[in-house]
């Protein structure tokens, strides 16, 4: 009994350490990827074949297009969700009305 409890505690400690090691590795990987991406972007901008003003213009244009696409996608998704909820509400209302009529007929009988 005591040995089983001791073995369970050792197993829990081992799993805890393993989990901590994995978390640290994952965190380090994410930090490294972020730093690497930032350095890559900076190097790409610095060594770009276009001048700084041209590069900034391209970045602004692409960012504007991306924002516009995102707004359009959000609006389309909002419209689909609204249409779907309206349809479901309508079906639910019809089902409720049918149930109400069925209940009234049952009570009359």
C-alpha cells in the first residue's frame, strides 16, 4: 500500500517534470521563431532591390488590400450567420406553431 502510493507520487513527479520540459521547449521554439521571423523581415526590407519609399508603398498597398479582404470576409460571414439564424428562428417558430395547433386539436378531442 505504501509502496503503491510512493510509486504513484514518483510517477506524478516524473510526468510533471516531463511536462515542464516540453513547455519550456515549446516556449523557446515559439520565441525563436518570432525572433527569426523579425530578423528575416528586417533583412528582406534592408536588402530589397527597391528603394525604401517604393518598398513602403508596396507594404501600404498590400496591407490595405489585406484589410479590405478581411472586412469583406467578415461582412460575408456576418450575412451568412444572420441568414442562417433567421432561417432557424423561422423553422423553430413554425414548429412551435404546429405543435400549438396539434396540442389544441388534442385538447378538443
